[in-house]
């Protein structure tokens, strides 16, 4: 998984050693932590912007649905984004990058 939610959720689980693989149980644990207090308090606790904390809770639900839909037990967190992948594809394939 890539994107802001996938990149920031590991910090909710461990600020010292954020996991690079997230499981269903880890997502459920993150949801509990996000629900434990108001966004401002959670943001301060984990060193995240308040707006990111608000978005994370919905992101957890989306990731759980994707995992269920695809029958996944876990996923790897990628800090590379879609735009980076598009650039790499262009460099590799030129004008046919999108194929």
C-alpha cells in the first residue's frame, strides 16, 4: 500500500520502530488508538498533524475493506507514491509509459 494513510499508520502503532508490514490486527489496534481520544490529543501523542489523524480513521476502514476484498492478511507499506511510479514507468517505456 502507498499513500498518506499507509505511510502514517505505522507511527500510530510505534513511533520508535514503525512496522513496514501491517496486518488486519495491526489496523484494528490502530483504529482503537485513533478512537481513544479527540483528534488533537491523538495528533500530539503520535506527532502527526491533526488533519492527518482525522483522515487516518477513514483510511483504516478503507484498508480493511481492500484487504478483505483481495483476501489479504497483510500488506507492505511503501513510501513511494503513484507519481513516482508514473515517472519511473515513463523513464523505462517513454511515451508508452501508461501501458
